């Protein structure tokens, strides 16, 4: 089943490299909604992959990961939410609780996909982290079978402040 195959392209890989740059100093990184490939170069990374696209990842919801794994995590924690979207009853509330306990958040949304923009804005209004950097990204169009390609992106780098 092809969904977001364009996210695996070389062109879209830059998003993960940018995320790595801002997360590399964290002791532990959590990639929520990982798809196909982990964020490169990170040693202690937890990839939450509910669509089962990666072997060495957590194949459940954010809430399940928080309940099962997060209590064992220690040190400085960073979170990547690339192409932010979340579904499921109670999942958003659990995500907010997690984000309030991390140091760095890399939050990205597709500007042409209104639900992603709305959820990103809502999240920005509900956490106390300071926006340190905003990056506007326009990627080349990719022709892949699956969901539409959203090439206009905005990435927020947030730090606990």
C-alpha cells in the first residue's frame, strides 16, 4: 500500500537532516509518525511508526508509546513531528503531556494541507516552548503513487523556555 512514498525521496530527506541538526545534542530523540526511514545519524532514537513502515520502530500509537516506553526514558529529550498530524481519541492530549516534558521540538507542517496547519497552530498555542527558528521550505514536486505531494512546508524549532 503506497501512502506517502514521496517522503522517502532524496528531495524530501532534507527535512530529516534539518531535524537531526536541531536534535543532535539531545540524549534521546523521539520521531513521532516516522515513515519509512529514521532520522539519520541519531544514536538513541525512538521511532513511533503506526503504519508499520520500519522494522526497528514502535508500531503503535503515541499514547501507547508514552504509557509503555516514556517512563524508561531519561536525559535531555527532543521530539520530531515532521508532517504533523495525529488521530485517535485522547492521543492529542497525551502528545501535549509528552511535549511539555521535552527540551527541543522540531515541528513541521504541510502548508497546503489545512488539517496539518490547524493542528500545528493549535499545538503552538498549547505548549510553553519558545519558537527559536522558523524555516520555510519549498521542495520540488515529486511524482509518486499515493497521497498528494505537499511541497510547501514550514518547520518550527521550539525550545523549552
